[in-house]
């Protein structure tokens, strides 16, 4: 009898009758893929910022895995953790962005021309490199 009373008390503590389950909240925006810009992926001149958010945002926007890993590297280099966001960097060149995207670096796998076309990469590299 005593064992049963303990079980009943434990069950009441674990799942009270007043507990209401609701739908989970929507995922945070950084977990959503940004909408790709319209147009032919092979045509040059598309918006580099929008392409970056669409192709690279999973990892390189706020709370992304790439941003989290870069925080450690940037701190070790004596830089501000805000520079872990690639959009905040002022030391990237278009050539460097091209090389890292195509060859990969650290935990980042190489991105093929199917993942990011050459025209898209040119736009992203120009936007991140700010014309350097």
C-alpha cells in the first residue's frame, strides 16, 4: 500500500492533471532558409547578400555552427567576437571567399558548383569581400 501511494504521488508530480500541452513555437529565423532570389542561377549580377543568406546562412548567420566555431578563432586572434559573423568582417577578399567555398576549411565542406554556381559565388564573394 505504501509503495502504491509513493507511485501515485510520483505520477502526480511528473504529470499533473492541469498540465496543458500546446503546439511548439515556430523555429527561430536563423533555422529557416532564406528565400532564394528569383532568376537564373547561372546569370551573374544577382544580390550577393540574399544569396549569402540563402546558401550560407544555415551556418554563417547568428547562432549558426560556422559562426559559433569562428567566435573561438576570432577571440584567439584577438578580434571581436562580432567578427565571427562573416557579414561583419572587413578583412575578407573575394579571392579568399572563392577559395574557402570551393576547397572548404576546417569543419566547412567544399561547396560544389551544384551547391553554389560560379555566378552565385561571384556575387557572394563580391558582397563579402566588399570589392577587395
